[in-house]
């Protein structure tokens, strides 16, 4: 629902308001008919998804941020994943990290964001791009999903079963 609402407001409504003349740009809010480019869409959907609760988070991050955007604060896991994808190759499977205890488990999954032809054409000529020698297939950044699942939430979601077992125990 949130994603459909985002799409209706930030893409369809803006294209319709501009008479069907869409302009894909990173600063789409400032331009009539502007719609988000894939990176901007991913950043904003990360905020939409992450705003639904504390147990799931989506991040679209890079160490090469456009100058008009605030730099991403990468943690050790993200820096290591970026380095791994850039040095070991893009064929490497997504990187996973499990932390926490049996009572409060966190799972993180990172996959590379690869530069396509359209991405390279834009980034190598854009005045706000901090890097201008991208090639198709280069690792631009990461897509990361983090899920936290405390066992207490799982146990209490089975409250009727627990009540039955407690009653049976007595």
C-alpha cells in the first residue's frame, strides 16, 4: 500500500500534471514533470519501507554520493561488503550477517548495485557526480535489507497456543 501510494503521488501524478512529459532526474521535486531516477526511487522507497516499523530496514547506500545529497554513514559491515564486491567481483553472492542472540536475532543481507549504460552516461557527465570514470558493471553501492526478529514477539504471537500449553501444564 505504501509503495503504491508513493508511486501514485511521486510518479503518476507528476507525469499527469506535466501532460505526460516526464523528466527522470534526481531532484524531481524541483522540476515540472520530474520523476525520480532509479537511485532516488530506491533511496525514497527505503524510507517508506523503513517507516513501517522497527523490525525491517532497507538501505540503498554508496560511498560516492552526489554533492547535493548528504553522505551515507557506512558501518563496518557495509564498508566490508562494498570492498568485497569491488575486489572479488560481482558474481559473488549477496553477503549475509547474523548478529544478536537466540532471543533477539538480526539478519542483514547486502547485494551490489551495478552501473548500467544509462547510469554510466548520467554519472560520468553529471556536475554533482563525485566520480566520472564509471564503466558498465562497476559496483556503485549496496542494497541492504536488515530484519530484526526478537523471539519474544514470536512467542507472544502464539499466545493462544501458549495459553493452551499453560492450561495443559496445570
